[in-house]
C-alpha cells in the first residue's frame, strides 16, 4: 500500500526590489522634466467676476490668455493705477494685440490653429470700454473664439460637481 504524503506549502520567493530605486528616480526625473510651472508672472490684479453659465475649456494648450486689470502695487509707481493689458509677462497696449495674436497663432501646430481660443481674464472693475477695444482688435486679427474667464458661482458648484 502506498503512503500519500502531504505536500508542504512552498513559500513564494521574495520579490527582487533592487531595481525599485532606479524606477522611482526615473519617474521623478520624468515628472520634473514634463511639469510646466506657471509661465506668466501676473503684473495686473485680476479679481474675476462670477458668472451664471460656465463651461470648462477642453484643451488648455490651445488657450492664450490676455490679462486686464490695475497694475499690482509694485508696478503702480511706474504704470499708475489705471487698468492695463498684460500679454505674457509684459504690459502692452491695444496696438500690440494683433501682432501678439499672429505670433501665438504661428506657434501652434497647423491643425490646431482654427481651434485656438483667446481667453480674457479681466478684473471685475475694468471698464467695458477696454474689453470692447480688446474684442475689436481680436476681431481685426481674425481671432474669433473668445472666452471670458470667471469664477464659478457658489450655488452652482454643487450642480456642476453632480453633473461630472
């Protein structure tokens, strides 16, 4: 008669973790290289107004920002307190908008140019005359997709988060 022996539980070998530090440092290096920090140093104060109807932008890489507001405290000695336009990192005039739009359009890929959006981030105290001047110059530069940045209303936050 044959004797049946019970099989002993064989323990799994330990996982080799010698490559783990290399993987961690490669991931760290990748995210350090791929992460983009804030590209624009705001020189104007932008206290965005609240809106009742808002939509989230799909591709933020196709959005170019135009800032409008009063210069911050450290720039008021040189530029005064009247609302100004900021394009990238510099103050600009209305006449600088068309070349700026052309430059930004040329920087985009050919297939992305029709989807380029100009976003106006304006302080809520900026007069509508300045916003109208910006819109007119954008129209002259054939930049027809315009977005107005705003704050999400407090009562719509619950509805917005429930929809997503």
